[in-house]
């Protein structure tokens, strides 16, 4: 239904975080969302979407090539259809790796 979010720089030289808030069409729970993200990170989006349940800080993602790492411990279900999810990314090295993925895709 509705989608809002923001990305903000954290006090490191090259890691950022995305805070995404969504109003869903159907009710669910946070465990189901985490399970779907984990399945995607191990399946069709492997290498593009990462998944972590560890207690992490921004510097843990420095040098990570994936464009997005879902942080299962940082999100929250606000009600049955309103959820906030968090993902980290290295906006220097990770961005460069992602651009190389795009170049390879276009060249193929």
C-alpha cells in the first residue's frame, strides 16, 4: 500500500544503512518477513542480498561486495501490516562491485 524509507550516512567513511518502512497489502509477522529475506538471500538473490542475525555495527560491512545485507535484528513489526526493515551496504566497495555486475550483465 504505502512505502517510505531513507538512507543515511553513518559516521564511517564507507558504510551506510537503509531504513525502509512499508505498509503491506496483507497482514504478516516479522518472523515470516525474515524467513522470506533469508530464503531470497540463499536462493534467487544469493550474492546480491545478504542476511545477518548477528549484532552488528556499520564497520562490520566495510569491504562487503553485496549491494544489501538485511539485518534481521534491526527491524520491527509496527502492526500486522506495517513493518520497518533495515539493510546495510558498503557504499564505496559494494557500489563498485555492483557496477561491475551491471557492466557484465549489459555486456552479456
